[in-house]
């Protein structure tokens, strides 16, 4: 199951920098994870300072 980024996102970009498959892009006010590209590695969740990414 792919990860999803909640509205808690502070747009710091840490998750996008850590994603090994570049599945995270800047959206409108929050970063967005492409569910088809996400490999469920949890790198984004481990890196996020506010815990915005979680399993969808």
C-alpha cells in the first residue's frame, strides 16, 4: 500500500530528497506521493520532522 502525505506537511522537502524512486513531488500546499511509483520503503515517513507521510 502506498504512502500518503497529510495536511500536516510543512513543505520542507525532506521526504522528496529521501525518496529512492522520486515518487514525491511538490503539490499545492503539501508534497504528493505518486501511488503507482511508491515502493512502500517508508523513507519519507522516517525522514519527515512532522510525521506527515503515512500508509494510505
